[in-house]
C-alpha cells in the first residue's frame, strides 16, 4: 500500500525511471510481442512460474504502468486495462459468470451497460434483475440462489444518484457475491469504492481520467478482498480447463480474479488496450486531481445559476443542498461531486432540443468528462430506445438536458446558455 498522496501517485506510481533508460515520461512500448531468453524462459512464462511479457494482448510495459497507477489510486491489489469502459465491464462479467448465473444491478446505469445486461447477456444465459438502489433492501430482496454479482454505478449516469455503497456492500457480503462498482463519473480522486466495501472497481478511462476526449480505454481493479473459495465460484477453486489445470484460488490467492481476467479474459476475448492509448491516458491521469476539482467547482456554480433561471423547471446536481442525494453526496463525495449537471426546461422535448442545437461552447455530442463542455438531450438521442417506464427508472425525462461541464471560464458558459435560452418562445416560458 502506498503511503504517498493522490497527486504524487498520479504522477509516479507504477513507473521506475531506472528500468527505462532514464526516460522521464513513460515510454510507448509499441511492440506486439517480446523476445524470450530461451525455450525454458518461455515455458516458465507460460506456466506462470515466472512473470514477464509474452504478447501485447496479455500485457505490455506501457499499459502495466497505467494498471499499477490506477490500482494504487483506487487502493486495489492489481488491475487490468482494456480497450474501452464497455469492454472492461463485459470482460469482468464474462470472466466471472457462466450461463445460468444471475446479476442484481442498479436500474440507474450507463445506457451501454444497461443494454449489455438487459439484452445481450441474456442471449448467453446470464440474466439480470434491475432494482431501485435507493431501496435499502433491494439487492437482498432480488438475490436468487444463482446470483453471482451485484453491479452498480457509484454516481449514476445520467440520473446522478449517489449510491449508499456501504449498505449495498453489506448486502453483497451477506449473500457472498462480489460487489462490482463502476466509478467512472466519480473518478478515484473523489471516491474510492474499495474503502466502502467494493470488491471490483471499473472505470471508463475515456472520460475524466484521460480527460481530453482523445482516447478510449477501460480498467478493472481488484480489491483482492473477495473470498472465491466460498463455494459459489468453482471456476476459481477447481482445476481450470482453460489454463492447463491451474487452481486460481490456490496459485494466485487474493489475486485469483484479476489473474483470470488477464490470462483467460484478455487471451480469449481480446479486448486489449493499445499501448498508444495507455500512454495517452497516463498523460491525462497525471492532472486528474486538479481537473476534477475544477470540473466540480464549475458544475456546482453552473447548477446554482441554473436554479435561478425562469426557463428552468428543476436542476439535479448532487452537490446542491436541494438534491435528494445531498446527504449521501456529503458522505461519499465530500471533495466534489464531479462535472455532470442535469436540468429540465419549460416546453419539454422541443425546448430541450432547441437549447442543445443552439449552444456553441457546449458541443452537442454523446460523451462526458472532456475538458471542453458538452451537452446532450438524452430523450432524442442516447435514450430514445427506452420505454416510458425505463425512462422513468433511469431518470431520463423528455425535458432533461445533460451538461458535462468543462474547464472553460464560468462567465462564458453562462453567456452560451443564456443565448440558447433566449431561443425558447416567450409564450412557453410565461
Ligand atoms: C462511458 C461510460 C462507460 C463506457 O465506457 P467506454 O469507454 O465509452 O466504452 C461505462 N460506464 C459509464 C458510467 C460511462 O460513463
């Protein structure tokens, strides 16, 4: 465990200058494969008797720095980076589960994750029950004999609900299943789910961690705290046909899960990150703390301003005292509540579209966590496929606008929104 502080670890963890010819920046090791010393060395690497590089689908020295750095920042024992946040989630669940297994998940999830659980995984025999995470017994009540994971987002996108992680962690512990937390919107600077009982933490690195909207990436971080020998996970305690009889829980102990993700998950599903993207994301990670502080400040100030505008019917930002998640935000996100703000406008669907079509500094696109401000009207774009009932549970109403507040000067962002609000017909606002 590192004793150094966040900003120091974000710059240094996982990288040894003396092993890299003195290069101060982490170099890009753009190589597909690695030369073995001899056949015995190769045999040892394949049998895990020795650790080392084999092939970039499984490991890479640039990616290794990113993995160690994020494991340190989240307080985990090890991590595996992947090509995207979506592939981090899919690789985690496909490594953990088999046909016949069941997941209990929060109903407030990123759209892509929701579809994976609702439509795609059932085709492979893995089903999910979605629950309202604000109900304190929801996970226990929905758990079945074949349940093998609880899955949530710490700060839901786009509902912005702050989850009571300690309560859900206790339910997962009681039911002896791993508690998996997507911590993308909060980032490891604002929240460390492992401190509150999470067993596995996932990020889309594409968002705040890279921060510049230039590279896709994902990561899976293992807390090393889950007991895979509790009888529910024979793939970890019996000889693995997928890795010449290896018994993960004996050979790798606390690292059983994250090792299986690497040597079976990455090997078989192939969702490796490019070393170039790993390098790019390392550049972003170096300044995560100062950026996410500023994103949070700008978002809070803009949310406060929005509350006073006559065109606006409601504002949702967990840092506002008026938010129904205010108490949980003070407990879990005391350093800031990240950069996403949602609000409703008079005139609903049409007004919301007008605003999204008019802003200039706020770019109309489907992403979050960029240094530049972004805007989207989910009901006409990312969430147009949802039923009315699903729109309600995910919090996506027709009048909802989602802002990802960037690092621009606040005054300029306000002028941009004022100009867009002015396009709404007067009779709609009166
Ligand atoms: C964007 C996002 C993802 C998916 O990540 P990609 O890198 O786009 O694949 C997963 N979870 C959350 C909360 C996200 O915002």
